C-alpha cells in the first residue's frame, strides 16, 4: 500500500517537473499561468496522498489552503493585465 | 522507507534546480515566477519533514504574499520605465567563476558542519514538549510561539509594523492603485470573488481555531486573510487612500497592544511578564495577532498607507 | 522594582510607538517626549540593583532558560542602557525641534524612533541568540527607515545598501545560530558556554555569527555601507546610528565571544579581528582626513573609532575590558554630539561643505563649541572620556609589550587630531561666504542638546570611578594577565 | 538519510543565494537571492531539528515561522524602497556614488 502511494507521489512530482518546463519556457503568460495552476492542483493531490502515507491528517488542511491559494492566483491573473510579460528575452535582467 | 526516499531526492533536486534557475535565469519576470514555484516545492518539503505548520506558512506567506509583492513591484517598475533600458544582469562576467568557487566552498563547509554536529539529547525543544501540558494548547508550535517564546512573537509583530511604517516613509505621496479599475474586467471576476473572499475568511477563522490543537494559528490565518485583501485590492474593490484611517491605525497595532498590555498586567499583578492567565488568553492574543498580521500585509501589497471600499 | 523597570525599558517605548502611531500629530511628539524622559528614571533602580547584586534577570512568561527567554542586565549592559537613555533623550530633544517644521515626516518619525529605542534596549537586555536576531531586525529596519526618511536619491540608495547588507548579515548570523542550537540544544548564551567545544563545526558557526555581526557593526573592510547611510540621515538619526546602533551588534559580539565562547581558545581569530580593527583605524582616519563634507568626515571618523573596539580581541585581558567599554561610552557621547552639531551647521548654513563654512565662530558659536569639545574626546586628549579609554588601551598594550597594536593606536590618535583640527580650522577662518539663501533657523535647544552631549563626553573622563565600578563584573573569557 | 538529502539541498540553496546576491545587479534579483538564502537557512534548521526521525522539535519550527514573517517584512519594505528609488533615480541598481554630492538630512 505504502509503496503504491509513494509511487503515486513520485509520478505526480514528475508531472510537476513537466509543468515546470511550461512555466520556464512560456512563451505566452497564459502558458505560464496555466502551468502554475496545474501546479496548484497537483500539489493538492501530492499533499492529500502524503497525508495518508505519513499519517499526518493536518496535511489535508494544508491541501485546503493550497486549493484556496490556487483560486486566488487565477483571479489575480485575470485581474492583472499581463501583456508586458510576453517578451521572453527582455533586456531587463 | 526506500521508495519514499525517492520523493525526498526529487524534492531536494527540485529546490536546488529552481534556486539555480531563479538566480541565473535570463528574464526577471521568469525568475519571480520560478521563485513562487520554489516556495510551493518548499511547502512540500516541509510536509515531508513533518512540519505542516510551516507548509501552511510557506504556501501562504513565503510563496503567496511574497510572490504577490514581487510581481506587483515588477509591474510598477515596468510601468515606470516601459523600455526597461539600461539594465544588465551580470556586473562583471569575470567574477562569476571565482564567486562560484567561493560559494561552492561555502556550501561544502556548511553542509559538512551541519552533518558533523551530533544532535543534542536534551534540547529546549524536548523541554517544550514535556512542559506543553501547562500551556492549555496541544499544538507544540503554538505553545512555543505564544507561551514559551512569546517575546519573540511580540517583537516580530513590531518588525511587521516597521515594514509598514518604513514603506509609508518612502511612499511617494500619490497613492497608486494596484487594481485595474480603469480596464473593463471579465464578467466572471465578480462572481468568483463573491465565492472566494468569504472562503478566505472562513478558512482564516478555521486555521486560527485549529491552531490550538493542530497545525495552523495566527500567522497562517492572518496570511490567508491578507490574501483575501490582496484579491480585493487587485480587482479594485478596495482602493488606496492617502492617509491611514484611525481604525486601520488601531488594527495595525492591536496585536502588539493586546499582547504586551496583558503581559504588563500580569507583571504588575505579581506574575511574570508575558505569562498568560489561561487558554482563553491565548486565543484572545491569537485573534488580535491575526488581524494585525493580515492588515499590514494587505497594505504592503497595495503599497498604500490605507485602504477603503470602492465608492466611499 | 528593578525587574519591572528593566521590562519597561523595552515595553514602554514599544507601547509609546503604538500610541504615537495611532494618535499622530502633536500627541505623538508629546508621548515620545515623555517616554524618552522616563528612560533615565527607569535606569536608576536598575543601576542600584546591578551594583548591589551584580546583575538582575527576569524569565519572560515565567519559563526559565533554555525553554524560555530571559532578560539580563549586567554591568556593561547597564552602561549601554544608560547610553540609550541619555543619548536617546537628548537626540529626541533635538528631533522635537528639528522635525517640528516637517509635519509629514514627523508622523512617521516618532513611531520609528521609539521602536528603534525599544529594539536597542531589547538587544542590550537579551540573553538569547534567536531573540537577539529578532531584536536586531527591529533595530535594523527602523534604522534603515529613518535613514530613508531624509528622502532624495542619495539617502535612498544609502538606505537600500544598508538594508541589503543588513539582511545578508542577519542571515549569516541566523545560520550560525542554527548550527549552534543543533550542537547544544540551547540558545541562552550563558548556558551555551558549558556546552561549546572548539570543534571545527562550532568554529564555523562562530565564524558565521562573527562575520554577520561585524557587517552590522561596519568593521573595516565590511564598512562600505556606513559612511553614506550615517551621513545622509537626519541629524538625530545619524547621532543615534553612530553612537548606539553599530555598538549594539558589537555588544552582542562581545557577549558571544567572552561569555559563550569563554572556554574556547580562539587566539588566531583574535589576531584577525585585531588586524581588521587596525585597518579600520588607519583607513577610517585617512578617509576622514580627505572628506570635503562635514557629515561624511564625522561618519568616517566612526569607521576609525570602531576599530579601537576590536583591540580588545588581540589584547584580551581584564584591563582591556573596561577600556573597550569606556571607548564605547566616550565615543557614543562624543559622536552623538558631533553629528548633532554637524546637523545644526548644515541646517544653519544650508551646506556642510568644509570650504564654505568659514567664519562659523560668529554665526553658530554654540554648535562650533560643541563640535570642538566633542572633538577633544575623539582625539583622546585629557581630561576627556576618550582620553581615559585610549590611555587604558595603551596601558594594556604596553603591559603585554604589544608594540604593533600600540603603534596603530597612537597613529590613530594623531590622525584623529589631524582631521578634527582640519575641520575646526576650516570653520574658524574668517572667510565670509556669500550665499545665505538656504539658511534655516536652528533652535537654541538643538544647539544645547549637542553641547550637553559634548560636555558629557568630556565629563566622563572625570567620573570614572562609578562607571568602572559598574563594569566590575568580569566576563569569564578574559584573564587577569594574558 | 533523509536528513543528509535535505542538508545538502539547504546548503546548496544557501550557496546559490550567496552567488546570486554577489553577482546580481538588479535589486529585485538581489532580494530574490536573499530570500533563497533564507529558505536555505530555514530548511537546515528544520532538517537538523529532527524532522527526519522521531517527533520534530517545535522550537525550530516556531523559529522558522518567525523567520518567514521577518523575511516577508524586510522584503516588502525593500520593495517599497526600490519603487521609490526607481522613481527618483531611474535606476534599480546600486552604484557607488561619488562622495561629493550634497547629502540631505539636516532635519
């Protein structure tokens, strides 16, 4: 059982890494933000499994918090005009 | 044991890789986004290290509020100078190699030193666990923060107040609206807000209440409330004011006043400074702290001395 | 009684800051004035008890160390607290009048100022490594904000550099504390002493802590942030920054070095610290000698004078201990006077460029007089407190036949005489300058607060015996004859 | 073993932060680097605090919570100051000014 849960967590973390490529590469801010949202959902899943695996029920509360923050990020993204973030190789480093 | 170690290796690699990308990445905006992701991975690491209190704080404050502050500042800098001219990243490329070697040595020394140290048998922490029953709370972290080392927490509230005062001292006078009230907003924002904002309040109160016996507490709850405030000011529901209204000034210092006021009362009643008269006092102080954490964080995000509802 | 007074030293200014922030305007100024005036009164019972019992302590929350945090006032701590009370209240008097015509800045100034005072008292009373980290942040952030309050590009970039380096310093310190806690399970720096062994790991953590604190103290070559920040701050802020803030982190370093590390043999490191001090004395004095602006000259003089405080490390002995404490005190009083006088001159003349300050003896005689008197102590001429401090240092070096350190200190005094006289000579020449357009009135009280501090610096040379009695408690890390 | 993994990671993150702090010129990047350094310190503190095996030590956890709040405070203040500095100078970097400028601060 534990092995299966661990494998599930590992799989999800590898998913995170894949999502990270979108965050890093872009190219459009929508790509980045969608990837970040995916990030939020995946971490919620990771935390829920970890709660079971490590027998720390409080991690479910952490997952709840993550879910809420992901919702906030999405609103923030819609509310903020992000057109200036489009250029990848901006001179401003 | 073996297979769950893979999780730790992946998280550790993720942290180091993200840190490298944040530092060496080509674009500043990307570095900020990756820093937020770093915070999220850090929260997972806290979970793996049996520190759910920290996982919450990291998600809400470390990644959430800090990330929002960084993005907002980036946006203001771009507004001030849309061409982003005259900025280069590496001051001198020839420094990169020696500094790299130097920090490599530093990393080796710190890592080595940390691994050499044998963990002490009786630490202050084990004493705290043993003495937890006296406090009336069963979450040891809350016990340490409010009872055993409440003085640190109190001074820390001073630091937060200072951040607000300092930001107000350097503010340029004209209030700046972080929201986009001029731009027409998508129709769904209003609906989503009326769902999410009550939820932040609910979660905040839940975390505060939970803090006594389970992970959570004033800091996490305050940060969640602040996130709600950030949301409202982002969408123009809260607009900045030029001065700090009296009520908000009171709220900003409420935690300090309640905590140290009660402490002084106990001191002059013959007990020790900052000793708390009962479990109710812990919750009272925590509530005051929560409010006094939420407001300055929201104000710092808005980069304004005060906030008011739109249309007032 | 004394315990309550000790706690109020931190909490009175803290609560006053809250009230001043909430009430704003004139009430804020009044609250701050009353609070600052109360500090010396609070010091009286504390001093009596410290002299009586050696030290007083209070465990916060009733939880004894290592579980809880305790506040401890000992002899040298009490001396520092007195400095905060005296310099703080005289600088507040100055600020009362100098900020009166800037209502916008004043509303932020008083809360920041009171938190700074609370943080300083907290640092001098704290006996816990992590609590010191928090108190240090309180001091740093308020100090940076007060520098930034001056406004303008120069002050802002100075404040920014100060903040970034202070954050770095805090992290280095915190990393060291983390390693120490892991090794010993306690953060009370008296209890630590029993558990610390000179293993390489402990040495690494002590190095991290020391580097962090030296950066905050601006010891050469980590001084780069200091001159600009101290010179561009508002007058009373410069005074307290140079007199007290940099000393607070040094005080922590002394405590860790001579209490926590009492059992350790750190001879090579002591030599390195001595060299940094020697570098500070020579470099700071030479830099002060070539400055064209008065406030920068005074700021570089701080870099130099801090160097003397490093001499305690190579000369570690029970004779060097009162010498170092005396130097802290004498320099704090004299430097606060110099900065207040310089701020008055800048305000009165509209410039602090040395070549435009000729004939000052007729225009601002009291400020010039205060500058001169304080300069006597900086130069180390008898009968000032600065003379006594340097004399004790020289005596120590002489007794140990440490000719190198002795030579550095003598050269430093000669250079100090050179830069003080250069400034005075510029201001005394009768060359009348043309433009007086930017002149702003200097209230008599502003000049008198500078003069009072200068006279105290001078008088501390006479009243040595009660001060030395206060310093009677000896840190365990120093031997009678080294 | 878990402890070793996270100790190595925290030291590497701290070092990366130091590297970035020294080399970066944009103040926002310096702040990112400082926050990374802080993360490294916090991670080390918790890892050594016995999170790996046995009940975790609550004191380091409380210290890290305090540290996180202090870090966000200092960062927020620095960001506000950065915006103002940028408004005044058009620069987001720290250059060594020549010492002959008139300083303000006579108040």
